[in-house]
């Protein structure tokens, strides 16, 4: 820098008409552009961060969170809810779910609605306990206590009573009978299967642990599983499957394969 200044001084003394304002102007313009871009980036980031927050559970774990209104959400593994940072008085309490969660909603003095948004319908309540699944193109609700209204994308509404199960299937919401203990078993770190296709079991394990798990062939996929399996330890879970008479679990690198016992 000193050498540059010396050269410029010599040039200035020999040719008085020479100006050094142009390089300085270029530096000023460049600096202004950088500051402008940085300001936009900070504005966008701060704007996004100020509007919403996300609560999440990682692979292989569940997590419990208290919401701003005192309601409680328990998230299953690989699940998340997003909500506005501030729920103002007089407005609906809205959350967006990806994955699976159990909600215990607190009633407010103004009886404002609590709404869970899924890909296929909204769950509308004031105060109640219920389980919601929204993953792999599937959405369902198991009502444990209170009452809720399921509002489909087309505006159709389905009222639910305690013990009822509603799922999205064939582009519509349908009620069917299920065992609540099986649906809510994940809260107690268990998986309950009753003649469940092994292909469905694999999907559940992959959702929960994020592992590279596959079936050897179609003959394995068609088999069913029944029983109660642990859901808080992947190794123990795989050992339970491996203990069956006709199935074995093979690990090769980071790939886990379930195949017919040879």
C-alpha cells in the first residue's frame, strides 16, 4: 500500500491534471454494493426467523414441548411442528405437522381454536388429546379425549368422538376401527404389530431411525409380523426380527437387509 501511494504521488507531481479519485470511487462503489447485499441477506434471515419457530425430534428419539398457550406436544422420531413465534389473543392457534405427534391441547378463556395442518386435512379443536400422523403421503388422526373436526381440502368436515380413528385414503377421509393402544404405543417406546406386512414394518423403522433398510425380495415383503417390539433401540429391534424362525437380518456396511433364513 505504501508503494502504491508513493507511485501515485510521483505521478501527481509530474502531471498535475491526473486525478486519483477514480480508484477511490471504484472502491466506494464496490463497498456500497457489498453492504447493500449484506443488508438484504440479514433482512431476509431476520424476517424468516422472526415469524416462525420449528420444534423437532431427531431420528431414534421422541421429544416433549410446551407451546406458548400451555398446550403440550409429544413428537415421535423424525417429526416436527412449525408455528408462529407469537400467538396473539383472538387468533387461531395454528401448527403445521410433519411426521407424528400427540397433542394435549389446553382450552383458552376465549375458546380459540387449535388447528393442526397436515398435507390432506386440518384438525380443528378447542381442548382435547389426540394423535396425528402426516408422513409418506399418509395422514390420520386418533382421538383420545374431547372432540375434533377434520376439515378436508375440499371443505368436507368429519366430526370425531373419543376412540375414533380417521385416515385419508382414496382422496377422502374415512373412519375405521383400530386399537388405540396400538396407535399410541410409540409414546411408550413400543411398536405393536398385528399381521402387519413386513414392507410396512420396514417403512416404520426407516422413518424412526433413518437407516438404509431393505427387503431382499418380494417373498419377504409379503410376510407379516405380529407382536410387541421395542422402539427405543435399533439393535434390539433388529435382533427381535432376526430371532424369528424364517427371517434373518444381514448388515453389509451401512445397508441392512432382511431376507429369508437360509
